[in-house]
C-alpha cells in the first residue's frame, strides 16, 4: 500500500497529489473505461457535491490540474463508483463490550489492485484529521479520525440508483466532518445518496451503529441486548429487502456473514486479537478466496476506538500480519 499525505487546503492537497503522479508518468484514470451513461450520471451528481461537499470538488480540481487533465476525467470515475457494479465486496463488524470498542473490516477486491491501494493521512485546513484506506484516491473505504470516530463500508449490488453522493465519499465526509456516531448518523440522513451500501460506525464513547443505505432511505440499526453489529454484502433488515439484488451470491457474502455471526454468538473475547483472528479466517471463511479467480482480501483494518490505536494487514490477513499505524495518534 501507498502511504500518501494530504495537507493544507483541499485544492492544494489535490494539486500536490496530481503533480506527484504526473512526475511519475502515472495517469490514474488512463485505464478506466467510462461509458456515456456514467458520464451523464456523473454530471447529474455534480450539483449535489457542489451543494453538500464543495471541498471535494476543489480537491478533484486540484488533482486534475496537477495531472493536466479535465476535471470531468477524475469526477466521472469517482462519482460513479459503487453505482455501476464494480467488484468491491468486504466484511465489517463493530462491538462494544466491557471496556473495549472496536471496528474491524476486510477489504475484498480484485487481487491485481492490491499494490495500488493507499492508506492516506489527511491533515487538511477544513476538516478533522484522519487515516483512511482506499482502493482508489479521495474516496475512503474505512478509517478513523482524530476524535475517535471509526467508519467502514460494505458494497451492496445496486438495483436502484439516483444522482447523489456515493459510499466512498460518504465515508470520507463522515471522517472529515463528524466527531461521533450521532453526528455521523445525522449526516448520512441529510445527504442525497447515489449507491447501495452499508456504513458501520463506532466512537470513543462506546456507541456503535450500522447504516443500511440506498438512494431512497437510510435504515439505522443500533445494538440492543447484543453488544455487536456486523454486515457483509447483502441487506438483512426487512425494511431493505426490496432493494436486495436477487442474483447468485458468488462472493461468499452469506458464508462470511455466517462466520461472523457464529463467532460472536460464542463467548467472544473483546480484543484486538479476536478481531484480527476473525478477519484472518480463524473462525471460518472470511478471506480464503481462490486467487485464481482474481479476488482476494487486499487489506484488513482493526480500529481500537477505546485506546485510539490502528492496526492494519497490508494484504490478505491470513498471510500478512497486523502492524500498528501510529501516524494519527502519536503514541
């Protein structure tokens, strides 16, 4: 994984990033095929970003200027992510038990993109500092901010989309602008949504929540008598079943869901070790993909929200160890 640094204003951070790629002869969207339909959808999304998240359009403009390409070349890719069936899967869980609150996530994606992934450190003038991991840039898939709010997404195959803000840019918005779960839930409910996805949340107070999101609604789930929440790549709430893709589950979503469910139904140890072991497949199928099919777990994150510690396996956690990341919380 790359470990990029984004600082100063959004535009300046984007410009610095774009220039660094340009000097290396890298155009990150040169191999991306964008259809006419995606371009039209991106154009329809742009007014929502300008209204609700103008800073992100400034960052995209900076990247485009650094690369000497058009704004739309970057925006068309970023704004249509998660809406046009990209192969991103993932498993995520959170728990608050005893004196320990943790959010953990596997990022499952195309195995050939592993070396292009980034664990970015954001320290911008307008926004909270955070560490965010991504298969791309600018959009974020899991992370934690300086206030101890952690968030992670899972992709749901879209059966209905509308112009709005997608999953990766919602995670980015939450980490950059929210201090706790309550603020994050309020933010998610206030934003127009384009994609189908879930967002897991946990904060330093011990509060957790799971947001099931689509373009029509946000269903919020809080743990009741249980101390944990978990999700993979399908909706489970009755309120969301109308939006569930009816095709074949060829990404082991239900199998991964069963593994997490059974692990938590045992008397689990509320610890970083339990979380890492579960992500690593020691309780059942989680990351044991056949890489010949082009799919793998490309990183795994454990955010110890109680003690403000970050652990990440930069690769499949069954083969790569979890290493502490101290960039955000200088311990």
